[in-house]
């Protein structure tokens, strides 16, 4: 079978679907190729955050704010319920030393024009009485949202089809053909060839072997993260809350400020909790090298212990399941920008300075 398109997007997660959506909006004929079903990879194992609370100051904060604004606009255009929740978030400082870091982050965010409130111990506990009584303070971000990543992906997919695009599920890329100038001219899949002038590779951690088929080396490594799901219909907190250590781990900063075990340090373990529209809550987080989506029991137990530290009420609640996901490794944008360039071939690896983020996809 033969097809043709102005652009072929390889990867049916949020990153690839966003690329396809905006190209279709410009009138281009697009085809998305996905080796499994839509949202089958990292998208299905992420938490759907749209916040600027964890970005480095300056450019990345402005970039993320603009991207999140576009996510909100896109969510409004989709004829699809994506479990959109807009309640802002809170960062908690466990100790007085961390509270000093919170003050620094507060000043930086204010300078970037972000609406944020510095909270002392009294403020934190008035805001959420379930918080552990000795938490030193925190930051309240007035704006910020979350969504269901899989519903978001399906909604974008429907919008692509309405704009004349095509979604090819269970269509793995097996190779490329080039024309006489060395430019990619065809994308190959079992029983299918697609003629095109442009290929966008948005396959996340699976991008490297596909890039190799085109003669492009992509220095992508994998990082693993685990999440826990709390039983439904129990109140813990009304909005996303995380320790300020979340920023320190994601941005690889802060030295040894956090008072945690060596195991927690080695596995990037910290605390976050995020209520969902399903009336339960997601608990994280971890960040460490890995290549399997099987949950690490030692890691999830340490995550639960860290969660109880900030919200003691959790010790009386049940965890109904856990899951793990993989994403491209940290800080590879400079390496990707130096990767071998190939005519008609572009890479959208779903990675920005602070890591994989649903809210950044439309801007990447």
C-alpha cells in the first residue's frame, strides 16, 4: 500500500500528536505513525502537569509559561473531556534551610512575573491542616493545571482527524528511502510506504534506533520514575503539593540540603501528591536510570515513607496500585542540537531542560 503526506510524524504520544496537530492547523497533510496504540509509551505513564513551579528561572520559566498558556487554549478547543483541573500548587520546605531556598526561588519567580506567595509555617498549616506540623514553610503558585495525559492525547488525535490528518496505529517504522540528493523521500512500514518530504521523529526513548535507520545518531538515555495511586474518596489535600526537593532533584541542584537516606538520594526520591478527577490521588516521585516499566518495590516503599513525612494522614490510607514509566534522560538538548543533521529529518524528543512535561509539548 502507498500513501503520501506533507509530513510524517513518528510517535503517537503527546509530543508527536502536538506536532501533527499544529502542522494540520497550518493546512499540511499529516500522517502519524505509532508502533502501538496512541499514548502507549511515556504519555500513558506520566502525571499530566502544567506548572512553572519546577522550572529554572529566566528563559525556561518564560518558555514553560507560554507553553502552558497554549495547552490551556488547546484544551479549550478540543471537543473532548481531558480531566482539566486548574487549582495551582504548593511547594513545601521541610526545614529552615530549605525555607531559605524557597525564599530564593520566590524572588526569582517574582522577577519572572510569576504569581507566587511565600508562606511561613502558619500560612502552610492554615492553607492545608493535613500538612505535617513541623513543615517550615513553602510557596503557593496561584496558577497551574493538570490533565489526564491519555485523554489529552486521544482528544488531540480526534482533532487531527477532523483536520484531514491520519493516525496509523500499530504501524512501526522499519526504514527510510532517500532520493538522489540524499533527502528522505519515503517512510517504510510492513505493507506500507509513505512518500513525504518531511519526517518528524517524536518517539521519545524509542527515537534512537529509528534515527539510526536514517543515519542520525541521537544520544538518548532513559530515566525511570514510579508513581503510587491512593484509594478513592478520601480527602488528603485539594491541590497538587510537593516538597521543594522536587525542584532540587529535577534541576540537579541544592546539594545535600534534603534530610533523606542515601537510597532516596540515589533514586531521586521525594514527595508530591496530586488529586485527580477520579477522586483519588497520585503520589510520587522518583528519578533514576532504568529500562523497565516494572515498579521497583524498594523505591515505592521509600516514596510512601517520604509521603507520610509531609502528610501523616497517609499512613492510614491504602495504596491501590503503583506503576512506573520511562522518559528521555536529563539535559540532552545541547547534545541533540549538535547531532548529525539530515535533510528532511527532525527530532522532537519530548525533553526540555527540566525533563519530560506534558505542558511543554505544544512549544517543543
